[in-house]
C-alpha cells in the first residue's frame, strides 16, 4: 500500500472531541493560545491530532491552490483555459496577478495555518508516551514530511517566507532568505527519510487501513527539493542518487496500462508513492463527484493540446474527454476528475486518485537530472527512461522511439521533457513548477522573471509590517 493523504469528513467528526481545541486555537501565528495538554497526554490523542494534520484544507482550497497552477501563464496550446470562472481565476491565465488577488492572499494563510498546527504537534508530542517507540518515530517522520511539503509549496509560490518553527512563534516574523527556507525544508526531510518506514499503515478513516507518508515519499520530495533549491543547497548528485533508489527499486512499478491509474478500485497501486484522495467535508463526497462540474467549467483542455498527442498515445483519451455530436457540438473536458458512476445521490466516500508523486513522474525527473548532469554521457540511460514511460503510453504498439539525434543540446531535451511530462502528468500539478525548474517558463508559458513567484497578499502585508513585497508587484 502507498501513501494516501486523505481528506475525510467522517474522520473529522470522530476526532472532533479530541482535536477541536487543537484546530480552533492554532490559528496563523498564535501568540497567546495554548493547546490542551490533555490531548497529547495519551497516544490516542496524539494520533488523533496527527490524523487531523492530513486534513488541513478543504477540497475547494486544494482545487484552487493546486489546479489553478495548471493554467497559470498557460500559453496557447499548452493545455488549459480557465473557462468562465471568477475574475481572480481569469487573472491566473491572463498573467495579471496582483496583491489583491484572492489566490495570492488565500494561499499564503491557508498554507501557513497547517504549518502552525504541525509546529505545535511536534512541540507537544515530544512528551507523549507511545507504546511502540518505532511508531512514535514514524509519527514524527510524518509530521516533518508534511511540514516540509507545505513549506516547499510556500517557497515555490512566494520565493521566500517567514521561517516559523517555534512554539509560540515570533509575533511579526520577517521573511527568511530562500537559502534559510530551503535549509529548513531539507532538515525536515532528512528527519523524515531517517524516521519513516517503507510501509506505514495507519487508520485514516473508520474501518479502513490506508498507507500514510512513507520513506519513499520523503525521498522523492527531497530529490525534487534538491533540484529546485538555490546554491549552495542545490545538489544534483544527491538528487540523482535518491531518484535511482526509487526508479530502480521494485517497491514501485509502472502499471501496465495508463488508464489503470484512474480506476478508483486500484488506487493502492505500485506506481503510487504519495496519493491525495479528496473528499468533501459537508457532504462526505469525493473529488470525482464534487469537482466534476467545476473541472468541466473551469479547466477546459485546449484543442491544440488535444491535437498535440501522437496517434496511438492512450494518455489523450484517458485524460481528455471529447464530446462530439456533429454538427452542433465538439467540446473537450478534463476526464481525470470525472464523475464516479458508483455515486448515490451524487456522493461517494472513495474518489478517483489525485497523485502527488508517482513512479512515472520520478522516471522522467531522473531523466531530466541525468541530462542536466551530463547530457551526452548519460544519453543512453536518458533515452531508456523516456521510453519506459512512452512505451506504456502506447501500450507497446508502434510509436516514435527517440534517439540522441533528436536532442542536439540540453535545451532541446528540456523542451521535449516538459511536453512529455505535460502529457503524462496533466492536472497532477507539475507543469508550472517543471517550466520554472527547467528555466524555460518564459519560452513555454510567456512568463517574465518576476512572474515566477507570486505577490504576497495585501492582507498579509497589512497584518505583518515585517514583510516586504516581491519585486514587480
């Protein structure tokens, strides 16, 4: 079983009695609130609080914060139009983000709030007695991973943010440097890699045992961080070493068919490394039901992107639904977030999977890392890795197999890998970060340098006089 990061309304109801003070009191940068120490006096209480850390956001927040990045700066043809959504959503695709944009404002606070709770968990759980010391160690590994994941999201979005790790925190924390932010992220992930087991089973929902954060997930996130971090923390050699340990480890395997990844009954699969399963708090629904309509309205694949798939590439018709009723209708819809036919009255507990990390992603990431390290010296392995993913996409049928002559230089390979990852990982929230990491965002997405990070929200600047706005905004 693989890491499943679940958002579940039933779970929250069950632990509400234990965690209400935990969730209510730990708002952003609390200065005088304390967590009820009774909660952390027992292992049951600490585990309940830990489970709550997996569920810090609503599906609506995740949909906007994550999916919105799929069309930020999306140049014509690369994949998505934002459709008739709000003005704030339209601003993403129009590359006109301002400090008043609600995305820029919400993402900052709604990412920091879970971090504040994680800080408190790590502080109070130190004294919690666990029956099994190994379980306590793994629990701490989970929280260190989650905190690193959320801080990584913040620094990717804003360039740098306050490094808030103390309990209680500083009242008006200044922004750290990017190097300071990444240093702490790496420190958290070092702990997670050391403390987490390869298999980490625990109850996330009543009656179900589902895998949680594992060593493999922490290794993958560390590799991604090391390939993104500024000097002197950028470490391509270690990233390659870590990715080799995932790509060539039989713990994780590509599924034989791309469509198998999107079968709700197959979400505990060997390709999955970190899986997020969204559910709706109020109506106990799933992303399949609750996001199917918004995805059709807001996240419309472009015709150019649809046409960019090569003949025989099965990823196109698994990812995009074409509703063709000649001569009156020829529309494209996102199929990965589709309505679950098992739903009764529109809602089901399970959902189609939302991947945060899976093996195909890591295979292509390793190909990129090897190319940056030594394109010509690593060409044979790079081509083999690319073909692993493409052969699955074409189900082994006849298709173009790339050779060294197709990639005369690193830039050509980066452009190819971006498009290949776009098709493989469409709406798995990688494309903007890929373009930024590869240094091709201006060419691919038409973004200027200052647009590679978001403005701090006007409300954050007003509430914390120590903050300074990002250049260009």
